[in-house]
C-alpha cells in the first residue's frame, strides 16, 4: 500500500486530498501546525486507512528534518509527497507591503517546500521510486496587481518544480505541479488576516473551485501508471479566465 505525506493537511486542498487518498486506502502522514485540526481529520478517517500525524511549522528547519526522520517504520517509505502547505499573506502594492508578510510567504511557500522535499528525496532516490507534487498556482504563471511577493513565491515553486524534474530525471521519481486558480478555502481568510467578510467577498458572484475539485485531480495524477508523469497542470473555475479576469454576476 502506498504512503503519502501531505503538508497543509489541516485545511483546504490538503485536507480534501487526505480524504480522497483515504478512499484509495493509502497510508497517510498528515502535516500542519494545528494539531487539533489534524486530530479531527484523523478521527474522521479512522477505519479507512492508517494515519500518522506530524505537527510542525515548515519554517522550522530542524523540526522538519527530525519529525520526518522520526516517522514510525510503517510510514517510513514515502511514495507520494504533496507539497501543499502555503498561503498568501496580504494583498498590498509593493511600496506598502509588510516585511513580515513577505518573510512568511518566502519562508513557507518556498523554503518550507524545499526543507520538506530535502527530508524526503534521498530515500526516494535510494528506492528509485517516488512521486512529488508541488501545489503551485495560476499566480506562479502570471502576476496580478498587489500579488507581487505571493506571485513571486509561486513563480519560484514553478521554477523549483522544473528544476526538481530535471535533476531527478532517471532516478525513478515523478515530479509535477498542479496550479489552481481561485479555490474557496481558508486561503483568503489567511490573506486578509481573519477578516471573514473581506474573504467571503473574494468568492461572491461566481462559483469558485472547491478543495475537492483539486483533490480529485491530485488523485487522478497519482493513480496514473508509473511511466506517466503529469508535469504541469493549470486549473481554473469556468468563471475565471486569468488571475485578473473573473466573470462575476
Ligand atoms: P488553506 O489556508 O485552507 O490551507 C493552507 C494549509 O497550509 C493549512 O493546512 C495550513 O496548516 C498549512 N500551512 C500554512 N502555513 C504553514 C506553516 N508555516 N507550516 C506548516 N503548515 C502551514 O489554503 P489552501 O488549501 O487554499 O492552500 C493550499 C495550497 O494551495 C497553498 O500552497 C496555496 O498557495 C495553494 N493555492 C491556493 C489557491 C486558492 O485559491 N485557495 C489557489 C492556488 C494555489 P496550519 O495552519 O495548521 O499550519
Ligand atoms: C491562489 C490563487 O489568484 O488568489 O494562488 O492568487 S490567487
């Protein structure tokens, strides 16, 4: 049975992916900072698959390595890595952006993804087998007003994904990115620092993607035969044409 490690499994896309992977019977290592949210999910998945929880902040380099190295032997061979943890922090013009927000986005979306990957890739190489999916964004393909550093972090994910695919070529490891457009999750609440009204407005007047839509695509990607690697996939809701163009009624 395959083992998958999902970062950012306490909410949104990561949580929906955990649920859909549980239907496949995968062993799951679920990561996030909020232990209580992970425990709720573990309860929900009980009986469907084996779950191991790893609560850590992807910014904490030492913890990332010690927690991943310390997984019980049943979970030690990680077949699938879903690098999903991340968020936007703020939506401000560059001249008004907060340095704390910039640090958070670069440290979590870029450096955190690298730390987790470095903790897992060597064993994938040893086993000549593995599948890494980085959750990028349409923001990694184009830049929108006030998206500056978030878009920069997701462009970095796009470049790192391509780099991983090149460097791991011939080692039996599949590497790809899934780049969603607007998905209704806790994303905008985090971006607007808990301002629920402002967050809700982002998704008013059209039907955005749901976490389950992305999870379903991730399931498709990881269940292809081993010679098939979906390298780069962009998905938007029907109302969205680009980062800046969304048809609202
Ligand atoms: P959510 O806010 O719902 O989920 C974000 C997840 O990331 C949470 O589980 C959170 O867990 C985890 N996370 C955030 N910061 C850290 C950290 N420092 N350490 C460990 N885990 C962390 O948002 P989404 O599900 O929408 O976002 C998931 C991914 O999808 C992100 O990479 C995002 O950029 C990307 N994406 C989202 C889109 C959208 O419109 N929603 C569109 C395109 C891409 P916890 O708080 O418990 O640590
Ligand atoms: C999230 C999508 O357009 O809100 O990556 O930046 S967007």
